[in-house]
C-alpha cells in the first residue's frame, strides 16, 4: 500500500510541475506591464479582427493560464485588457512574454499574434 501511495504522489507531483511550467518560466521583465494604462482610443490600432482565428488561437495557446472566459487563474484576468493596454502593448506582451508569461514569438506567426492582439484589444 505504501508503494502505491509513493507512486501516486510521484505522478501527481510530476503532473503539477509540468502543468505549472507550461505557463511560466520566463521571468524577464521587459517593461510591458509597467507602462501606464492605454488611453481609450476606441480602436485596436486599425487592425482588422478575425474573431474566429483569434478565438481558436486563444483556445489553443492561452486558455490554460487565462481561462475560457478570460478571467485568469495562473495568468492575469484579460476580460478588460483593451482598456489597460494598447494593441501594440498586447502584441509585445504576447511576442516577448515576461512576468511569468512565455514568449510566443517563434511559436506563433506574426499574423497570428497580430490577430490575437487585435481581438484582445477589443475587450474593454
């Protein structure tokens, strides 16, 4: 019985470590989060939003840390991110990561990051 408990604890610990490492590890502070809140200019920097593509990208890459409803969890709440950051600031955060968020430049195409940034910027 004791062997089964140790085996279970080892598996549970391994799953926990893998899950947490998927959402962090890049502690580089690139200053993106230290910028003042974005002015509400009513737009997303002129970028056309492809909602279907952006929601798909969010589901595949972001939902594990930011939740299905953008309410956060491991990562911060993104429900009103467009009122705090400009589309360019969001793009830089996704591309470069920082403060526990991994960088997605090189993992996602620039056009995918732009679509996701524009979609998130509309959340005000």
